[in-house]
C-alpha cells in the first residue's frame, strides 16, 4: 500500500523497505543516490528519444525502472517498464507518450523526497 497520503507522493516506503530487509540506513543511501542521479537519467532518456535511439532508450528505461523500484516509486517503475517494452519493439512514438506520464510520476516522487530531506 502506498503511503498514507492517498498515493499523492508516488512512493511506497513499505515496499522499498521490504526489498531492503527493513534497512532504514540503506534506504536513505539509495534515496540520496536516486535524487542525485535521476535528473540526469531523465535527461538522457529524453535525449535518446529525441535521437531516435531505441536501444539506448530501452537501456536507460531499464535503469530507471530498477532505481524507481528500489525507492518504492511504483508509478515511475510502471511507466519506465512501458517505455522499455516499447523501445524493445522500436515504437518510439509510444515511448514518447509514456514519457509524459513518467515525467508526471517523477515530479511527484521528487517533490515528496525533497520535502522529507
């Protein structure tokens, strides 16, 4: 279940802690890395789509999917999985459509993480 905010944060802390065997310190470290690296990853994904590089889009989307899962950002994980699949099928139009949803989820997650920092 997502946090007790009606899912507005885009985060599921309990899910993230479950992956990390309830290690709060590890979650804090992973979250800090996520916050530092994700802006660059999102920019790289956008650039790869603009360059029509389906293989690179697939690779970056896969990375975002994994990182999102580790911090409990399930909406980001779902949208990046859609992009990864679409890129594998060389459907960059669908990637671009899904990217808009990913950006929305990303903004929610980053806003919530910044509030906690």
